[in-house]
């Protein structure tokens, strides 16, 4: 069964900018990555997932038909999060809602920055310390799976949230 592609507005995704983690070290990154793999398998998706902390790739998994072709997308979505400080899909939607698609910007290198869904910042003490990024399905599904993995992780490390 094919997963329906969700539709989002920028307002739908603003909450992701307020998610705070109590910490994020390599062990946490691996735990988040394993949760992401669980989501990918449960939802029967073909996705690659990266967890990067301070520019260091801590976790990578490529499931089903993903491969080297996903690497530029993983890197580009994460670069967008690091430059703009918010989820890559939110960057895309803010531009679309403003009437100027991100792809039409001439002040960014579009080989480096990819404003497509799938990458979400990991914040500790208000600072972006890393990213969870997925690639391989339509970008709204990439985003949905990354957001679900982060939500499950947050419920483990912040049970009161």
C-alpha cells in the first residue's frame, strides 16, 4: 500500500522550531537513528536517514532502493537546515507562501542547498546542534517520517513533553 502524501503549510510546521532536547550526544544520535529505521520499516518506505551532529555523520542507514544517489539530497537538505535554522520543508513552504520559490533564489548555490522536505534541526539550549535527515520518497513523506522519528525520540528523552 502506498502511503498518502501529506500536505503542509508553514504554520503546520512552526512547532518544530520549538522542540528542545535535553542533550544530544553520539549515543542519543544512534538511538534517534534506530528509531528512524523503525519508522521507515513500519511504514514500508524506501528511505535513507542521516543523523549529523556538529558536522559529523554519526548515523546513516539506507533502506530498500536508496543508495549513493540520495547522498546529495541528504547533505543538501541538512545544509538548508544549518543555514536557515529550521526544517528544510518549512524553508520551502515559507518561500512558496511568499510567492518566491526557493529554487528561484539566485543568492544560494542550489547544488549545496536543497529546500525539500526531510531534514529537521536538533536543538539543545536553543542552538542547532545537528540534524535528522531523510531522503528517498516524495519530500512531504521524507519530512513526515523524520518528524515521527523525532517525536518518538522526544517522548523517550522528555517523557513529560
